[in-house]
């Protein structure tokens, strides 16, 4: 697999607060990664750092094999970015902003722009300052997709969108994933969105990526168990995250379901019920 992003020993602090701490991370071509983390975990700092939109204190970052501080014009053209907050020129009209951004790219799909402007009912004559937050977010998404990038980074892209806008946006991501071998990092608090589009999930906590795995594997491994057994019978559960003993059963959540342990318990007559969990509950368990 081709490595698109490689981060080694990344550090970033604001005053006395260490936001990113010796962070290591690799993302391969074609991965659609859902990035999760609590408020203040440093998700935006991480994404801005790898795009050289904020300084880092130490470590190395490479994008498509190039140092993030010295990207070639060709490599910069491969990257699309939708920030959490709008930083575009507010007095420009939507049409003029699109024309302005187009001149910086060698590849630009006017058809994609026209298609999304029409579908999302964007008034090209309006100034950016005159648009609602949801409309601005749609314009930023259009600008990120128009250059046909190989890597797209979304920082809370659907935060200002209504349910219909979120649904249309996710359709675009799914279409991109199926048609093009692109790489996407998708940071959001809306875990249901990630479950629809991501094939991998990463959790940022205490300054580093504490968890990174396939989404399907994550949902298979992090499960809730209800174990029925005799009160005087002690059951040791591997990879347990949380457990609570009830009068007639043990309830617990594990970070990995050991098939050998499960088979041994069943052979000993221990009744075990396995219940899958949603991504939101998994995230809360892994960061408790």
C-alpha cells in the first residue's frame, strides 16, 4: 500500500498545554479515515499541522513522500481541505471566489462545480458574507472537490449543514470513494456520518492516536458481553474495559473479543451473550 500521510514524533503545545505528544500515524492511499476525539483533544490542530497551517514544535510530516514544509506545487494541487471555520474573502461573490480559486489548480472540474451549485441551490451572485453558515459550508465543500484532489481533509464539514445537506454531502463522499482511489480524513462529532462513509476509525486522546483500526474490525471487537455464571464462580475476562457484577450475571465491555477464550467458556457451560455496539458508544468506552 502507498503511504499518503506519514507522521513521526509530532509535538505541539500551546503555552503550558501539550496538545499533540509524540504522535505517530500513517494513512494509506484509498483510506477513508474517521477521526474522533473529545472537545479540545487537538483534532483541528493535528489537521492544520499536517497541512502547515499552524506551526509544529517537533517531529516530521510527509505528504505523498514530500516534507509538509516544502510541498511542490504539483503535490499542493492534490490536496483539498474544508476547514471548520470559514476563512475565505467575505466580500467576494461566490462566482468570483470560484474563479479566484480555480487559477491555482491545473486540474479543475467545472462540471462538478456546476452540478453541486445547482443541486445545493447556491446563488453565485451573493457575497460570501451574505450566505448562511450552511451555505458557506457547502461552498467550501465545492471548492475542495472541484480540483479533483487525491487527498481531502474535512474538519467538521457537516457541522453547519441541515440533515438534507449532510445527506447530500455524504452521498458525494460515498461517490468519490467508489469512483476514485482517493484518501479522505473526516473529523466530526457526528459518529453516524462516519459509520456511513469511513472504512477506518482513529481516536485522538491525550495527544496521540490511541486507537486506529478498520471500522468493521472495531465494531466486531468492541462489544458488550453478558456472562451468566454461578455467584461463587470467578470469571476472568480478557481485554475488559468496564465490568459490573449483577446478582446473576456479569456485564462487561471488551476492547477485543478473544475467540479462544469465548470457545473455552462455552465448553465449560458458561452462557455468554455478545451484543454489538454503535460507534458512538464504542468511542465513549475507549475514551472513558
